[in-house]
């Protein structure tokens, strides 16, 4: 069934964290290393690595329930090896080859990847021109005619950074009976959530992550929120030990310092908005962002002068998302780095654009 999947080792590896002087802005990571407290918790957990972790991660789920609020309880929460794993789990639990998955495109590639792994077709639903969700009426007919089982909505969306107002998402939840997965991976950057709707809508699954806002990408720690009835189905498909002991310890320690992380997020948001302003002054089109990255639209460029490649030659890694957006001109997704990294990026872009203008 899965003969069409590429061999795993053909997928390019982007893992080069120790190259000195290189700026990594291509994977939307948090640029700051874990706090002292998280590092101490990791060292302590490492001393007990001969033991299996808590299979259910109860302590962390209890702490997450407090953090999320809205009266949610540990029973409403499932931990995963990154939210990536929970995307896969939702497909396994709710979709079938005859009951496809739908995703509003352009969006995060892992929805397709997860569906393909399980031989489930993907129905592409178009986003509106501003990359938010279209009115419900526009999409519902397509969802019905394809017998869609499960619909993925990234909010804020990756790679565009755009946010769909929650009232529109609530409309989908009320009018569409199938499972709706609202991926709130960038929640802390947008401040907008539908977590208050869990008790009301059994068809809602929310995915969150500690990768971006708590800077724990390398530990792979995500969580799902759902009504108890839905959660009872989802958990049946979970692995025996989905989240390792170090990730659980680091997650607990990071949640002891919510205000510290919120301050870092506020700094990243200020830096994002300042960079947007500067890049627009330089003549780039920049989408409004509610995440920790900016999507920038560039003038048409010959492939051998692609700005992503030219930035990489200077040790600045960014991601060209033009294939995902189906655009012929470059569409670079730029994560917000440290102030020094952002300054280097801004200057490199200024020079690239000036050279482009001089070459014309
Ligand atoms: C929309 C979206 N969902 C999920 C993820 C995966 O996050 P995690 O690191 O928790 O697997 C990403 C990562 O970039 C993302 O952009």
C-alpha cells in the first residue's frame, strides 16, 4: 500500500546545530537554549535513564491542564512525541482509505505525510486569498462529497503565519460533524485558542507543542486536547511509552517558568514585528504573522540566484516555501532568531535586494 512513499533516508537531514557562525532560521525553532532550570531537570532525569518513563505522563498532564485552563483535566490531555506524532495518531484513530483526510492548503506538509503513511487520501481545501479559512459554506460541500473523516486546520497557519478568527473555526465545529483537528502549535504567539470549546464539541481535537514557545524542539514534546469521549478513542492508539523521561522532566520544569517563557515570546513578537516593518521598507511583501516566523514574498529571480541559496552561502538558513504556496517567485519563511541573528539576516537581505536592483 505504501510503496509510493520515498525511502526515509532520501529525506534531507537539516540537523547541523553545531556549525559555528551559522544562523538557523529554516525550521521555525525558538533561538534560545533551555533555561538553567530545564537543564538541571534534564541532568537529574538522565541519572534515572535506566528506568522506563511514566507511560501516561500523569504529572505533566496534570500541570498542562492547569496551564491550558478552561476547566480541562488530565483526562482531556494526551502527550505525544512532538505534535507531529499526534497528527499521525489522529489519522490512525479516525481516518481510513475510504474516509479521506482534508486539509486547508497551503499548510503544514506533515498532514499529507501522515495520511500517505497510512494509505489515506488527502482532500485539499482552498484557503481564502489572505490564507485564512474560507466561509464554511464554501468548504462544506467539498468535505461532504468526499466523505471526509478528519479535517486539519493549522491556526496560526504554517507557512503563512496567518490566523483565522476563532468564530470562523467555531462555525466549522458546529456545522461539520466530522473530527476537526485545530493545530495550535504557535498558540503562545497568537494568543488565540478554541480550547474553551472542548467541553461543547466532541468533534474537536486541539494540538499544541512545547517546541516553539518553550524551546524544546529537540526533546519532541507535544500534546492533544479533546473531550473525554474523543480522547478515549485517541488514547487507544497511543504507543506504550510515547514520551521519554527526559522530555517529561523538561516539560515539567519549563511549565514551572511560564512567565519567563512568556517574556521571551513577547520579545520574539516585538522582534518579528520590527523585522516585518524593516523588510517592508526594503520593498519586500510580508504577510501578517501570528507565529514565530515571517513569510516574505520576493521579486521573480532566476533559480541560480534564488535568495534562499544566496543567504545559505552566507551561513543563513531559511526555507523557500514557494512550492507549498504554488508560487513562481521566492517565498521565504524566516524564523525569528536572537537580536544578533535578526540583524545579520536583515543586513544580508538589504544587500541582496540592493544587488538585485543594481543588476536590473
Ligand atoms: C503547524 C505545525 N504543526 C505541528 C508542528 C510540529 O511540531 P512538533 O515539533 O511539536 O512536532 C509544526 C512544526 O513546525 C507546525 O508548524
